């Protein structure tokens, strides 16, 4: 079954007094996930705002990715695929969803 989806990630950045905060949000089918990231400039370092933006944004997206992965693992368990090391997992030969695409 072919399927095409588009998820848009909204990334918001705010900088105040050497601290940059980022929030990455994505809405999936009925669920909203929000990742957070922060970057703090060392007072001795030059003020280059783009560095704080990049660090905070990457940390927010990394947090978002971890949340999506946890949700996927939870959903895999709910459909009966089991977790690695479990009896159900070994009987089934592993997850049906691999990290490598064919």
C-alpha cells in the first residue's frame, strides 16, 4: 500500500542575554510532539548568535526525534511485535520495521 504524508516541523528560537532557547513542534496523526533545546554562550566567547541558534535548534530537534522514536517503539509493542530480547520478538524474527530502507 503506497502512502504519502507531509509533516511540517515548526522551529521557534528566542535569544536573551547569551541564552538561546528553541522549540521544535510536529503534529502527527492526532498527536503533537514538542522538543526543547538550549544553548548558553560562555561570557568569554565572542557574541555570534547563529552558533547559539544552531546548537539550540539541533538540541530541540534531537529531543523531538527521541520522542518520536519512543512513540514508535510503544506503537510497535502495542501491535504485538515485542521488544528485542522478549520471547515474542525472537519468535517473530525481530521488528518488522527496520532502520534500513530496502
